[in-house]
C-alpha cells in the first residue's frame, strides 16, 4: 500500500506486495495479464465472481459498520440496498454465465446459407469503474460483476467522500480477487484526473453530470467508450383515483430511503390541489410512523454524507420560495435534515434547478394530466419516472408520452432491483445500462463472425469482375432478405 499526498489530501494506491507502482504501471500490469488470456476461460470468471461473493458474505459486519460511519445507514437499508443487491447480482451472473458466453447465431440469406454466422461476446480489455458515495458498495461492485463476467481486467476507483467504505474496499479486494487482474485506486479529484490520463478500453462512471463532462473529455483523447450512470430530477405524478394512504407510504419510503440520497429517488411530485390536500396529512402520519415524532433520534434515518453536501441542501431550502409544511428541522453538526415537504413551489424555484439529492420533497400542482406531462417534457429526461394512479389509462398515457431511463407505476425505486431489467438513463440522465445480462453486455464487444468454406464458388463468382447486369441481378437476389428462405 502506497501513501502519497498533496494539497488535496492523502491518497492510497493498493497493489500487490510493496511495489509503489504508478497508475500507468498498474494499467500496464493488468493489460499484460489480460493479453495472456487468463481472464477469458469461463472457470476463471466464475471463480472470481464466487470469491467476490465470499468477500461480501465474510465481511458483512465490517461493511455495515463502514456504511454506518459514512452515511449513518441503518442496517436494514444497508443490507437491502448494498449487501443483498450485490449478492443477488452475483448469483444471477454465476447462474447465467454459461449461457451468456454461448455464440448467438443469426439469420442468413442464400449467399451465406452454408456459412456459420454468429455473434461472439468478447472482453474489452482493461476497464475503469468509478463509483459514487451514496451507495458506495453497490454502485462500485454491481458494474464490477458485469466487467468480471465479461472477462475483463478491472481498475476500480471508490468515492473518497464515503471514506470508510473506500478504505475497506481497498483493503478487501486484493485479499480475495486476482491482483494481476483487479486493482483499487483511492483518492480525490486530482487522483481521478491523473488516473484518467491512462488509456482504458472502457470507462464506467456513476455520479454527477458535471463530472461526467470531464470524464468524457478525458476519454475522448483515447477514443475510449464510456457508460455514464447519472442523476436527474425524477418526477412522481399522482393523478386520478389512488389509495392515498398507500401512495403516501410508498412515496415516503422511496423519497427518504438513505435520506433521499438516491439517484432514482422521487425528486418532486406533480398533482392536483385536491390530491395535494389529501396527500399532506397522509404524509405527516406516515413519516411519524416511519421515523417517530423526533426523526433525528430515530436509528432508521440516515444522515447527509458530508458538511459540504449538508450546506448545499440547506442553501437550496433557504433560497426556495416554497412553503415548508412538513419537517424543515436540521442540525449541522449531526449532518441531519428532517424529512421535509414543501408546497407552492414554482417551476423556476431553487429546488427545481438541480437534482435535490436529499430529504426534501417539493410538491407542484397542476390541474390536468396533460399539464404535468408538458412540465416533465420541458425538462431533461430523468433517470426514473413514477406515476401513482388506480387508472390504467393514466399510467399508459404517462408511459407513452414521456421518456425516462426507467419507469415504475404505483411505487418507487423497486424497478432497479430486478436483474432482468436494464438500469440506466437516457440523454442527460445517462448513457448505456447495466444490471444482469445488461452489465455483461456493457463490458463486452459483440464481434460479428462469419466462418466460410470453399463451396459454392460459382455463386460467389457473381461478385467478381467483369461485372454484368445479369450478375448484378442474381447477386441482389441471393443477398436480399427474401432469399433467406431455404432454396438449397
């Protein structure tokens, strides 16, 4: 382990033995291992995935302690959203790995009837995964599962903001995974900037849109493909008939889980005034039920990750022209902000100019579903969109007339827990997707393969000079989609 420092603080580079390798040496070492072919066999990939699962299971208590130190995450939330999310993903990948590695045969035309035509999934090489602080285990290891399953060597960069989890991951990864194929680099913005000067075969980044722009600039130097998992203001439309008590429970859980520090948390609510007036007392009752009359003393309420993030949220609240009707209490030393709900929030309010990423919920009123949809469509496409309604026509209308990375009716967040569904954004909320097979695909090259023999040379001869109209006519017929039927 190598410690070095500058004005930004101290950084750690975790490597095998006592070598104090530079970033380029780390990348070169992993690239050498990749070129040796060690990561390609199915058994190697499977073994690494099993070892990663052992790492989580054998160190669960340490992981939970680190997550509580970073975010005061209650054990229930940490197990549900961090530990079990990764373990379930690992089970899914291990159980499906064999089928994912099989060639995918494609349809053929008459000219290729005797050829083997298939798609082969191949690893990209050495990939970089940059995690985020709000779910510092899940958002780092879930993409890592896909990268390992696809046969890559991996450099992971945990978020320095969640320092306890960062340190633990950097300690554990070299103990369980191949040090020739996996490396952990810790540090802040300058460390990440230096790391990005190296050429990777893919970069996977989870975080803010501003940092994503810097990632793209660095990747463009080497023409490195990038997956971006970003945020956005995820709307929740409540319209028409709805069980207001159940809606309040599901909305409050999705919004205030992890103190609202979730990229898929409902960022604001759109509803009619009548629905708002029914929702507010239900929310007050539910929040007291969830977190007691004194949420600051409730062990189930997480904290804001840092003083800087706490200050940003309080500035948003201070600059809002909305009216606080629930919560609003805070404590800087404890990095605490109570579950807070505001009404009379305008479209140009401070709370509507950026993703909130905290336990603050603005409610905006509209009198028609069409007005709500127009409001959503004037904004950047969100990472998730939620609609609460008993009426299937309302759900269908919102689904068909909007665009978002993910969509869920009558609940929040839960769509991202199913490995069979791709998770990712669209437009400003992200590029590309992962989870389950989609993570395997994100880190794979789909190589088009055609294996030809020497038969049918007379047919192949149609393409050779001298060219004639008759040859062209026959060639167009043999290579058309219509010629895919069996005529041989």
